[in-house]
C-alpha cells in the first residue's frame, strides 16, 4: 500500500514537535552538568562585582555546581557581552548587565552582537539611586553651590564615572544639561578606580553608586551633594535629592540584572530565574544589599525582556540627543 503523503508529513511534523519539546526537557534535567561561568564586565571591588558575588553564593548551593565569577572588563561591557553570545546555548554561561547594556546599541556604530535578538533575560537583580560625591577640597556643599561653581569655571570641574556610557554617565550628562553647566567627564573601568581618583583629588567628584561613596562619607573623605533618584537613599537619608535641590522631577537610577544567550532551553532559563528570585528573598541577601544602598527587584524572564526593550529605547533617545559615542 502506498503511503499517504499528507499523513506522512503530519507524522513527521508531530515527531519534530515532540523532539523539540523532549530535547530541551532532557537538557534541563541534566542541568547544570559542570561549573557555571558568571561573567561580570566590571573590575573587582565595585558595585557590579559585589552584586555578582553575592548572588553567586546561594546559586552555587542551589544548583549543586560552582558558579564562578569572572571579571571580563573593557569596551563599556562589550567584551564580556560578546563572550556570552559566543558561548554554547546550554545555560552554563550568563552575564550580569547594567545600564551600559541598553546604552551601547545607540553609542556604538557597530556591535559584535544584536542586543535585541541574541540574549534571553533572566531577571533584574537590584536597583539603586546614584549619588554625587565630591572631594572635600572642592568648595561646595550643595547642588546650588556646585552649579554656581561650574558656571564660574566651565569645563574645569571633572566628574568621574565607572564606565564611559553607564548609568553614572547618563545621569551626569542629564544633570549638566538640566542645570545648564559644562563639566568634563572622566570615565574609568569601574566604581573602585573612579572612587580612588576622587579620594586622591585627581577628579573633582564622582557620580556613581551609593556603595562607592558611603564608606568615605562616614569617614569624611568624601562629601555627599545629592542623590539622583526621586527618593532619598535609605543608607544616606541626610543627603537630599537633586529633585528637591532645585530641579523638580529629576530622576536617574541605576540597576543590575542577568542575561544568558538566546537559544538556551526555556526550562533552564526558568530554573535560573527561579533560583535567582529565591536568592533575592533570602534575609541575608536582602540585608547585604540594603547595607550597600541596593534594593532587590526581581522580575520574570518576560518582564525583564520587556524592561530591557523599554530601557534601550529610553537610553537610545538620551544618547542620540546628547551626541554621545563610544567609537
């Protein structure tokens, strides 16, 4: 009897569908089968590095494999991001990302990956206000003082940031634009070197994470001027916001999240998301992040993908309006 071509095609399609469902499920059951690489595109000692290491500890325990933090810095986080997209789509490599991930598509004329298609969101991890801290030798104590001095000395005041086009850079450019002042930006390879530069008097101020400033605020080696969010930072309640210092509505916050590469089986993505969300609810993790001025902010993979699309569009408009370029 001759086979019915239509029936044969239907059976083949059904088998293909079943195979597509079974293979990822099998991979997920065996996952993880080896140590996991957690790529951090920031140097040791800064906020991004700290977030990665705090999350890696409970993840290692929950997954039964060591989660190894690798600091791969350079090119405004592009180097680490390219390493991820070139890794196998098996869930054994994922990255921590920050504002720079959403800035780079507009800042670079060409990237070695497609930010919109080559990655799968895992979750947002934390979010936090940024802060302007100055070297105590700078004769300013308030936003009003800083703006007045910058107006008298255009382009002379320098402000350090952890990356060329990260959250601090965007916040600083928005502040300069809003206050109608001109200051000179100096980009570093992370929060730690940017902080060291201000402490040594090489740059006038830092626009960065609360973590980078708070230890030195307590010791008097840095002077806090204002935070960039609409609400004051929990760990530095005495420091006013830019919004309440004469610029109503000013709001620029930072965040960190995690992504893996596109093509990782959905069960593995869901497993990583679940374990990260579980870690974010641990009292010791919440307490550690709170001490660093960070608020936990877990999302589902789909929610984080949507968040990244919105943030990329918003950051792109800012970068293009300010004419910022990384190459």
